[in-house]
């Protein structure tokens, strides 16, 4: 059966909604303020990891053709695959990403309406219960996920966002100032790493399976039609994501004259909503945040519940949805700032590993890599990730840092893992080839 354009469009919008959620709102405006006149370069880095990598991950996973979310990481070995997939599903699930959807919605959309500071914590608790009740309702109807998100929630989300960001271009609040901090010297690297905070590349490994299941439900079986469906939906999602990111970043870049430098992108958006629309603008912003974060929460809850149901099948999918939503509701009440700060070391560790896995899987379509390539390159990336996490935790490894800074390109920019991963992949590939030739010669 052939993929219809209506199906591709519907799932493209659904895919956009699944990716566009909690962190996606608050990070681009702050990036805009910090990047200033280096905004174009910073945006290229940000879009690489916040749009390109996630959608490439979805495309790669769906083309592999396996409904097992561990297929990609299994190419290293099964024990590694189990560990990394548990870490990913906890990160983009009940530990960080799902609770963050409610925390962001409240902080940037609802909190401003509380005039009494003493009621804020109670308000967050009540909002979290309502938010995750809706998330639970949609998540237990997984078979209607594409229709519910793509045809109902996405249009409302897009209308809300268009009303908010279009004014940033029609009537800028101020001029774009000079770049601040690391964005002065390495805007691409800072933008690249800012994209980590969206967690979307991690989510792509499970969203790819979701896409594959929907493709199968449409009776699409041929590789060419699967590619057409996946690529078409990914391009639609990429276009929507990029347009929104650019708009939000530009809004942030032109706001600094009026707001000064702030610590949270939500504060920029709250100010912008009030600046362009008054009190009604804050209502628009609240609706946009709740819709975007709710759609992301639904997608992540479905994916996490499926994963843990496969891992522990004695607990039903419906019970896992309930467990995840209740736990996420509790964690959300910790607060947005603490959730983000705790998640950064975890993301810095996981992201390079997933990027290497996606890159190897992509080129594996042209060059069949032996398992050794995956094992050595990923192992090297794990080691470099642990070093980076050690630095983030403030532990004293100055001699090692000085050695690696002189040895590895881009180490000081946080990309010290790239060169070792490439070198070990090339070495492993040629070692495997030499062994094959040697065995053939002796036989």
C-alpha cells in the first residue's frame, strides 16, 4: 500500500508536536539573548542538535524496520543496549523530561497569574494533577495517538504560537546586541550543546519505533514507501520546528534592551506576551505552553510505558502509564530550575553516545560495519562522556584536562569525544577487514 499525502502530513504535524514541548519553548529565547549578533551561527548549531539529529534518528530507526527500540544499541552488545535504553527512557521519561513538561507549563504560562507567592506551590501541585490527568487519558488510547495529536492539538498549538511570535518580526522590541559569554568566541558550539537540553535526540530512538508502528498500521510494507513516509513526515516536522525556533530566538535577541539579561527563557516569553498583547497575551502564552507540553508528555509517556512494559511484561501497559504519570506528577513539584540543573550532566553523557549510534547506523546503509566498529567507537565515547561529567561535577582532574586539551581538537568546546570516536571507528573497521582478508588467505 502506498503512503498518502494526507497521512504523511498528519503524522508530520504529530511528529512536530511530539518533539515540540517543554524545553523547546524556553531555550531558544535565552539562546537569542546570549548569542546576540552571533545568532545565525548559534542557531545553526542549535538546529543541528534540536532538529537535524532528532529527525535523523527517527528516520534511521524507522528504516531499520524493527519494532524493538533496542535494535540500534544492540549493535554494540545486549548488555550495553539494555543499560543505555533504560537510562534514555528514564531521562526522557519520569525522571526529567515528562515532569519538566508540567513544570515548564506552570512556570512560564500559569505562575504569573498567582499574585500571592504563598499559593504558588499549591498552584503547582493542583496544576500538575490536572495536567497529568489529561496526559494519562490520551496516553491510554495509543492507537489514536496520531489522530489526537496531529488533528486536534497541533492546529491549536500552531495558532497560539503564530499569534505570539509573528510580532517579533513585524515589530521588534529592540535591537540585537553583542553576544555574551561563550557565544562570543564559540557560538556554534554553544548552540550545539544548547540543543541537548531539548532531549529530542534521545527521544528520537523511541519516536522512531512509534513512526514505524504507524507506518505498519497504514499497511505500508515496501522500503521505498517507508522511506517516502518517514522522510516526508520528518521534513514537515523539521520545517515547523526550525521556523518556531528561529522566531523564538529572534524574539529573545530583540528583547534584551527591554528585559535585560534573564536566566530563564520562560521569563522572556512572559514579558513578550505582555509587551505585545497585554494581559490577554499571557493567556495566549499559557495556552501555547500547556498544549505544547501536553503533546510532548503524551508521546513520552506512551514511549516509556511501551518500553517498560516490554521489559517487565507482567505489569500491563495501562498500569505503566499510570505509574509513570503519578511519579512524574510528584517529580514536577520539585520545580523547573532544579530539574534542569540536575539533568545537564546526564544529557552531556548520553547525547554523544546517541549521536555516535545514529551516525554509525546512517552510514551502515552504505558500508556494512562489523560489530567491533560500534563497540570501540561507543566505548571511547562513553569514556569521554564520563570525563566531561566529572568536569561538570567540579571534581579536580586538571592534569588530565590539560593533556586532553593539547591532544584533542575541540576538547575545550565540549566536543573532545568526536575525534576519538572517529579514529576508533576507522581503526576498528580496517582491523576487521584485515582479519577477514587474513582468514581468507589462510583458508
